[in-house]
């Protein structure tokens, strides 16, 4: 377990990302939005965190990047089979997420 905030006002989110900077940026943003956040640096930590009853995790956000892609998909499949009440989201990394967000904000030319 890397970092835990236990305020249960909003859903609790587990972030699994080996890249510390992107994990902290996302965690800080979610905390600012009122979410409780648990951070895992690897999938071994994530399995432990999900199994910890005191954490009460609602949402799992998995980074799908580089050599950990296969592990992310295997973990997502395991979660969906063993803990179907959890919402599982896969993300392609902070650069991809930032680009997707930027694309959503860019006005599209009109056809008029």
C-alpha cells in the first residue's frame, strides 16, 4: 500500500500505475474532487489493497502502458470475475488521457 486516504464521503478509488508522477497527479486531482484514493505502484500491491476490507474500494483505475499491459488486462479480468461490484477502468497512460481530454475541448469546424 503506497498511500491511503480514508475519508468515505465519496467513492474510494484505487489507482494502479507504476509511474509515480502520473499516479500522484491523478490521485491529487481525484482527492481535490472529493474522492478517497488508494495508490498502488504495482499489481502485487493492488491485489493486497483490493483484498483489504478496511479500504472499501469502489473504483479501480488501471494504467495500461508498456510492459505492464498484459498484467493490467489480467488484473482487470480477475477483478471482474472475483469482485464484480467494482467498477474497473483501463487507461492508456497520462499522455493518452491528456490528449483525449484536449481533443474533447477542441472545437470542431462546422460544415456550414
